[in-house]
C-alpha cells in the first residue's frame, strides 16, 4: 500500500503525521479516499491532501503481457511467423528471429556429437563480435556462452535466447501488431474462418 502526498508546504515533517489519522483509510482497503491532515510546522498548521493509493488485488494484464502472449502466438503460427520475419527484415533486425529460431532448432538436437558443431555455428553466426548477424546481448552473456562452447549443452543459449525474445516482445512485436502487414494477414485469416 502506497501513500502519495501532495503538499502546499515546501517541506513535510512526516514525524508530525499522526498515524492513527490513517487507520480509517487503511481499514477500508477497497476504496480510495482523500483525507485532509493537519501538520504542525513551527506552530503553523497547513492543509495537506493525502490520497491513499492501493495495489490492485485482481490480476491485470499490462500491454506488455498482452504483446508477450501475442508474440508467443505469432511464433507458433507459420503464416504469422513468416510475416513477422519479413517485418523484422524491413526493420533490419531479422537476426533476432533467426537467432531465436536457431536456438529452438538447437534444442531439438539429441546427438551429443552434433551439439558442438551446431553451437559453434550459432555462436559464429549470431554472437561473435564480428558476426554479420550479431544479436544485441550483453558482454557477460556473450562471454558465458563462449566459455560454454568447450562442452555445450542444450541450455547454453537459454539466457541469450530469453534476452532476444524479450527484445522482440517489448520492441518489435508491438510495432508489428500495428503494421499493415499484420492487419492484412489478420483480416485474411478472419475471412477464411
């Protein structure tokens, strides 16, 4: 529970606020209320508007969560995935989806002998500092992956994959969902059903 104070006074002496004045506000958590509180400051009283702001108890979805769900849906549908890939190419960031897809493909490998070669290929293509399709990840993650290439496992790219996914989720996907390409594809799929 947060309390926000709007003050007419230049400084607030919070030690002068009597906590019992807020008890009624705290008891009734379902309503936001306003209370005028008098504070003493050098024998002067001034009105301060106090607004109790409470956390929402119900689960709410932020636009980011909505885009996250939509990105997951996009990546499962081959038509939307192709359109999203084309959109990222037009924005010069196709390396993100290509890296994410390469990581997904890498996780399907069951032969330990093939893991090493595929891991080296992914690193060279997307993570090496001079890679033509270098993805934007932090130096620590890049170095951690580089060290893991000595003995790669199925999870060695997980951290970078999550970073790239979040970048697409927060940045590219919201723009794609507003794009004409997405709107056209959505209209076509609606008309087909």
